[in-house]
């Protein structure tokens, strides 16, 4: 369970051992049937490799995404193994093709579950993975329709959850957009407010096109953001009257 240089060294060692990758394809198979020690070692090896692009393709070709998703959702899996499997999937979620496969295989639901029930580290990994997965529209729709809002509401202080909230505001149905706007109001009241520049265009759109309740929420968010000098001019430049910022 090394970090930084330790993982680099492990990955380098594995690169030498596996050479052209002929044995890499056996690692996901090990994660499906071996006892704990072998399972842990395989998951640890894969997580060390998954951050390297030359290994990511080999893992995917070996059906690693599907196998990892099955493992991550097992109730009786050791939590140390689950940690490594979550990291593997997070690393693989950096490309569009993998994002689509992870989403189609149940990855959005899996990470939402882990976000709600996992350890602190697993929640952080899940939030990071969801950010990547939200780059694909199909995954945004899955999030909006799979109970993602209640889960996000529980973890509003996690700054990395901003992107999923914005995705729901972009593709969700009316009630989901209202709920997501409530999340942004809460985030804007925390120390995460400085990271909310991406929320401004969506809040402006909600102010002009949303329901009465959504407009009130948009005003609340924009007024909180408008207290920051770096945001105020952006908001005013978007056509929001200055007196509106005083309403929140």
C-alpha cells in the first residue's frame, strides 16, 4: 500500500517482470478466485500499474474493468483489496473509452455506493472517479437518474463533488436540478466557495430559465459568489444586474 516513490518503484519492477505484458493479462483473473493473500497482492500490483498508460491498455484488454467492478461491489471483500480496486478504476477512468465502459458496466452506481458507505479514502477515490466519469453525457444521465442527488447531499463539503452537481444541473430533470441547486447553495457557504467558478454559467442559466424556486436558489448562490472579487465581475459580465446580488 505504498505511495509516491514506492508505487513508482513497484510499477518499475512489474514492468521489468512482465516485459511485453504477456503475464499482465493473468492478474485480473487472479483477483476473481484466489485466497486473500494472492487477491491482495494482485490488486496491489494492478493499482501500482494502473497509473501508467502503457499498463492501462493491458488491464482493459484483460477485462479488468468488469472484473474490478464485480470485486468492488462484493459485500465480503477485504477493505484493503477494495481500496486498491477503487484506485485501479479511478486511474482507468481518465480516458473517454474507459469512462464509457465503466459507466455501462455499472461504475457510476458502484462509486455512488462507495461514496455513501466506504471509508474516507474510498470516498475520496470515488469522488475523483465520478469527476472523470461525468465527462461522458451517458454517465451524467445515470447519475441524475440513479439516486445520485441524495448521496451528494450527504457529502456537500467534499469539494470534488462540485462536478457531479454541475452535471446534474446540466442533464437532470426539474426536481433533480432543484436538489442540485440546494447542494451548490450549501457548498457556496463553505470554504470550497473559491473553487466554484465553473458554477457561475450554470447558475446564470438557471436564473434566467429555471423555475421560481430555482431562480431563488440561483440568486442565493450567485450572491454568495459575488462576495468574492474574482467572481463578481464575471457574474456582472454575464448580464446579472448588480442589485440581484444584494438579494441573497
